[in-house]
């Protein structure tokens, strides 16, 4: 058995459940890129992959994650090759894809499922959309992320595993192709597996909600968006958008416009 998750914290949570239910035990892979943002045109070609890498280089340039693209830490095509090789070398091997109801997981699922059709019948999906779980305090909650689920609840969650159907292997890649061809920069989950697409500045309005006439550290603005806004994304993307607002003269800034702790922003004086 193999598992695929889409966030680092998911690995820790799922691993802990193995101690409670050995039947879940298996190799865990993480798809690391955040396919909910950035260009997707020709995403399965070398040119498309390089275009996306260059976009990430631009987004991360001068920030807290500067240079991360070229460390080799994120190499999802290589991860996919490992998954495929295990499936090809053992016909009894199965793959379980865990999807929490968030745009990051759903976008990653689309990227992945479009490359697994040859293994139909051995690919399982566990979708947590609109499903209640019990938290550590004994209260019912609806998790948006896999890592929010206590280890004991994975034992219940495994009952959700079902084979990806032949129609899904047709419909979902077609939907992903449509999304990729539109080549927008932001994807938002509208429910189930439905993604809407938006321009790069989609999150600007959420940043502007917390920018005041007084100087504030950029990291404070970003943390407020992450903790309070209806729609959020990664801090690196938000930092990039804050820098774009400065470059477009939409807001004022002081300090070295580099890492989020290095500069302050405020609304432009009227």
C-alpha cells in the first residue's frame, strides 16, 4: 500500500495512525508543489515545468524562501516516477490518495490523477469533503486539512476509501486540461472537486483589508490574512503580492523590501 498526501503536516498525522491500525501502514508520498497558484500551461512538458519553476523563482526572489526552487526539495515528477515504478513492479500494490476539502489538495489531486490512468482499479481516493470527525475534545468538526484529524479518526476515515472510477479517469483529466489551458494564476475551491480560477491579484483585497494608514510590519499583515481571511494561500505568495502592490504604487513602504520582517507598509496618504 502507498499513500499520497499534499502537505508536510499530513505525513506526520497519517504516520501516527499506523501505530493504531497496522493495516494502514505503507509508504507515504507528498506532492509538494502548490498547484492552486501559478501557471499551468503545458504543465506536463519540459517547457511548461520550467515556466512554472521560473514563476516560482520570481515569486520567492528576495523573500524568506529565496532560492528554494533550485534546491531539488520540490520534485513532484520524480515522486510520481517512484509511485509509478512501485505500481508497475508489483501488481498487488495499491495507491490511496487522501484529499481534504481545500484548494491545495484538490489541485494536487487533479495534477496527479491525470497521470495514473494505466493503474485503474488499483487507485483509491479518500475524500473528506463535508464529513464530520471527532476532535481531541470530543467535539464534532469538519476538517479542512488532513492534519487536523486525530490519529484514531484515520481508522474511521479508511472506510471511505473507494476505487477511482473509470468515468473519473476520463472526466477529471479533461477538467484539469481545461483548467490548465485557461492558465489563470489562482484556483479557489467552490465545493467537492470544483475549482474556480482567478487572476494573480485575487488575494490583494484580503491584504488591503488589514493595511491601515499607520505603518505595520509586512509579516503582521500577512499573518492577519492567514488567520482571519475567508480565503488564504501560502505566506510566500502573499509576500509576493504585497511587493507587487508596492511596485504598482498602491501602498507605501519603508525599509528593505525583502523578507516579510524587513519592511513596513501603510495605505497611501489621501
